[in-house]
């Protein structure tokens, strides 16, 4: 069984504060319980048995639940990238950050659901490019009104 590495809420808050300091916005958390919840839930190997599902839940929940006063999309990307890095997936961190810049906006706008986000993250981790099928799903999701 794979042993995953995790980070705590203090690290998540420090990361958020760094992002806000560098790119602007409001400091602070709106609901620390939401942050604690996602960080605890990703450690449940029954619900989230692999790195793809853990990363998806982490990114989706931080993006959508608004635990922070501002910068939730940016924090979801940074914390997702860090989670991949500490778990030995440095090779895909740059790609993850680049791809997630646009994807995170569509997640926040309810155009990309958690299932499609999982497919995207799975692809980023396991393949060099998105499949044609995934590209079509993204186009369809983004173009829905």
C-alpha cells in the first residue's frame, strides 16, 4: 500500500498568505473548519484511494468551499501542486500549475464538475497530453451556458 504524505492547515494558511502577499487580495480565512475538513478527508484511503482522487478532492474543495476570504482558486492550485510534489510527482507540477490556471476558473464557475476535474488531473499525472476525448469534454463543458 502506498504511503501518502500530507500537510497541515498551518501550512495551507501560510501558503494562502504567501499567495495573497505576492498577487494581491484579502488575508484571512472565512471558515477554518472547511479547510480542516478537506485536509482530513483526503487522508481517507477508502474514499480517496489514489493520488488522483486525493488531489481532485483537495483542489475541488478548496476552490469551491471558500475556506479563505480571497484567493481560493489560487490556493487550490498551489496546494494541489505541493501535494503532488511531496508525493514524488515533481515531473508534473509545472504542467499541473499551467493547466489548472484556466481549469480552476471553470470549476469555480460550475462549468467543470468534480468528475471532469478528476479526468483532467488523472491526465495531467499520467499522460503527456490530453486525449481527444478529454479535449472534447472540456470544450463541451466550457461552452455550456
